[in-house]
C-alpha cells in the first residue's frame, strides 16, 4: 500500500477516491476505517477499486464513505470507465463487472486526459412500486423518487433522512430523490445512503428519476422512431442525460446514463 497512487475523480460533482488494484494487495482499502478516512481527507462520496476480471475488461468495486459496498454507482461507473481508458486498460469501449452485474461504457469524447464524456449502460429495470406518495425502484441500487413542485425549496437533509429508513424500505433503507420539472428537463436532488446526506449528484438516482417520470407520464422527454425515451436532468452542478427503451409494463431495457467524468488529482497513499 505504501507505493499506491490514489486518484480523485469527479462525476458531475460526485467525487471518488479511485485505486488501481490490478496485481496488488488492496485488501486494506476495503476496510471501513481506511475508506472513511480517505473519503473524509479528500472530500469524496466514495472509494472505488479497479481490479482484473476473468471474462471482461475489468471489475469495479464501490464503497460508500461508511465502508458499505455491494451496490452500483452510476457516476462512479462513468469515472472508473474513464480511469480504465486513462490507464490504457481499455479503449473507447469497455465491458466491466460491477456488484449489480455487467455494464458497458463508451468514451464519447475526452480533453487532455482530464475530462471525459461517458455513456454508461445501466442494468435493465423491472418494476416501479408506488409507495409513500412516491415511487420505489432499483437501478443498480435502491431508490425512492418523490416529485415536488420545486426541489430548491426542499430541506433535503431533513426530508431525505426521514424517508431513508422508512419501514417500507427495511432492512437496507433507500436513497431518496426529490424531483421537479424545470425548463428543458428535470431537476433532481438526492439524499444518499452510506453518505447519509445530500450529494451534488447521483447517477443511479438520476436514472431512477427519469424512469419514474416516464412511468407517471411527466414531460419533457423525447421519443425517437425506435421508441427510445430520452430525458435531460439537472443535478446540483451538472446536466446529464438518461435514455432507455420501454419494453413492457414498468419494464425498461437499454438504459444509459451520459455525463462527464473528470480527473481532479493524483496523490500518494499515506
């Protein structure tokens, strides 16, 4: 671990410490104490480890600042795909393993090895459950979506914590997204479990918000000749795109999240 380089990446304001774990013993980076310290020191929303994969380009491990793992992170997925391209592990297209299954990613553009635009494939979604005046669904991790007149007036810390551990979401709890319609798209603010607070963006939350909006018939969205649906969504500091193909009642395939991934720094582990 002494000679390990750590990388700070940002996906639309969701920041991560990222470790290249190929051919190395990185077990210490899976411990809650190390994860919590690194996330605190570098003001990040999680830690990711890039590892070898027997059947795909690489595998992705994701951990919340409290050390919990076993779930997908959409903004993290875009960042680790850009990181793999930065390291030369992959080219402009990759297929990788994550806790929720197999994902694809395409590098749409990049500038000076610091800023990438990445289109990330999200797992298929089946089922949108109405509960607590909102909608619950899984897009690689668990999300509750609540539509409100104006997200800027919502006390996300208080309201998000209130919904986070409702009995309806036991025992794991749920991320909580507040969504309102804005010119040209949807505005989303998210309270993330594991972080236990509002983050500047949540990729799987944006995806869940777009699918829940379509479930409710909420515009504005575009539909192409093949029936694909496209939403534009505004997180706190960045704009992203979600597109998908409805395949049945509350079933969605070919789900993609497109947005930025930025390398913000490289530092030594100490």
